[in-house]
C-alpha cells in the first residue's frame, strides 16, 4: 500500500513539475517573440524587406545548425521518425510560410495592430482541435463559444477601424496575417499528433527559407547588404528567435494542452504591444487597447470549459 501511495505521489509531483516547465517555456517564448517582432519592424523601416530578413537570418541559422551538428552530417539533420514528407510540411508551415507572411503583414500595419489580429488564432486552434484532435466530446460548439468568437472578431474590427466602426478600409496586411494564422495552426495540430524532432525541423525550415529567399531576391534584383546595426539585429533574430524561440514553442506544445495554450496566449500581445510602445515609440491608442481587451475576452470565453 505504501509503495502504491508513493507512486501516486510521485506521479502527481511529476505532472505538476511538467506543467510548470511548460509555463516557463511559454513565458520565454512570449518575451523572445515580442522583442523579435519589434526588431523586425525596425529593420523594415530601413532598407530591408521581409525576404531580406528571412534569407539573411536563415543563412545564419543554417550555418549555426551545421556547426553544432557537424558530426551528424546532412542526412542526420534531415532524418526523422515522422517521415520526410511530414517534416517538410511542419518546416514549411511552422517556419517558412508563417514567418514570411507575418513579416509582410508588419509592413502594412503597426506592431500592435498585427499582434492583436494574430492572437485571434486561438479561435482557429479551437476549431482545428475539434476537427483533428477528436475533442468533440470534450469541447462542443455552443452559444458561449460563438459569443467568444463574435467578441474576438469585434475586437479585430475595432482595431482595424480605429474605433470608427462604419468606416472600414481594407488593409492588405489582413490577408497575410490570416495566412500566417492558418499556417501556425496547421503546425500546432501536427505537433500534437506527431512528435516533431527539433533540430531537423529547424534545419529544414531554415533551408527552405534560405533557398526560396535567394531565388526571390535574385529574380527581383533586391540584394542589399545590411549595415552594422542591421547585422546585429539580424543575428539576434536568427539566433534568439529562429532557433531558441522555436525550440521554446515546440517544448510548450509538448508540455501544455491545446486548450491551455489557447487560453494563455493572450499574454503575448500585451507584452509585444508594450515593447513596441517602449522601443519603437508607437503611439498608445485607446482603440488598439480596447480591441486587445475584446480579443482576449473572446478567447477566454470561448476556451473556458463547462463545469
């Protein structure tokens, strides 16, 4: 009996520690992501565009990964138990397409606008969980969920119109941020269904980004050599975000459930918006803050479980 009780206590303690570790990874992910978003916006106010940023940071990332894993060789960097085709899908959706479309959206909107709209993605993740993770019995669509969705999208509309609800002007950035949301949702669901290996995922994602970036920059004649300050920013993005932050995200989706992740992501737009105001001197708009509150409230309402 004592042995059984000890095992139960150990399992409870282990589960508690695992959950706390997940929260630590989540918080680290929010801060590194926020700083990187702000630095990316600053780079694009200069002479660089999203393809420059993606290409240069991916080049650094590929070099770093090859150097660290030189003993494994190229085959070791791209081999995984989930199969090459699933690794390719994960790398494309969770890294290349996601980063590129998010950065393009930043060209058309402020950091605060972009991040508020992006963090409506728990709604998409909620429905994806119902469809692909067999959560139909745990989380059914009801009036509360629908109300949360309406409130969240009302917040997005409020941000885009600046509070003038009858004067909506279409912003091209909306298309790109929507593609980014769909892309990271696909990756998150895939990460819950299959154990994606971190190093092959990062190498594959950066290799795809590097090759596609070189092609685009060459065809468009967009090659520009960054100055010393831009190089520092690019190195930070390449190492801290493209490598470390993605590892934080992959660890987070391993330790926390989709429902918990959907609920807690409301912290990220608050952190990123504050960083944009402090570092980029973006104006603090009451309408953006109000829209953020609506998005967070909608996410919380739709993700709260029935008792």
